[in-house]
C-alpha cells in the first residue's frame, strides 16, 4: 500500500479553496468554493502522493471512487460534459477534479482554469451547496459525512 504510515494532511491551498464534505474509503471529498461550476475534488488520504501510479494497488480504488462521484454528478446535475482531471501544476498533492460543465456556463467550451477570476459562493449559498452535496453523497454507501 502507498505511504499509509505517514500522516495525511490536506494541502493548504486545497484547504483554503474548498469545503470538506466527507470521506470515501480512500479519498477526502471536497467542494470547491468556486460558484460558477459544480466542482468536487477527491484527495486520496495518503501522505506524499503526487501521482496516481504512486497509489500502487490503491489506484483502482481511486478510479472506482472517481467513477462513483462522476455517476452521482451526472444523475444529479445532468451536465453537458463532466471534466475529470488530475493536473497538479499548482498543488502537488494528488487530487482529482470533477467539474460539471454546461453549455451555458461562463467558460464553455474553454477550460475553466485561469479564464475568469475566482467567484466564491456567498456564505449562505455555500451552506446550501454543502447540505445538498452531502445529501446526494449519502446515497453512496461508503460515504462518511464530515462532522
């Protein structure tokens, strides 16, 4: 197993830009504070992991969790496209972005990164989004809601 003994800590940039929704068996589930796009991020709770291959035998678990999140987003939001990516140019810690895209969104059809300045949810809208996502994620039997 990949680096399970070291203590997992969420990268400070991810912590500042997201809200913790809960955990799957391998990954922390985060909601991006960006309000323009429905955007979830999976972060494997393994210290020092930068690339998917470094998860070794757990890489399949990450893929399975990613597919579960993608299906949930597709059913719940019915986007025109789901963008799923592990980029890591700014934040080295391995994380998978899951962004629901719609033809009417602010960046369509271009990539969302760097196109527009960030636009955060209001505190009230963020709380509504957190509650909604936690309710939707509760259908995944392995999901443990953040306390």
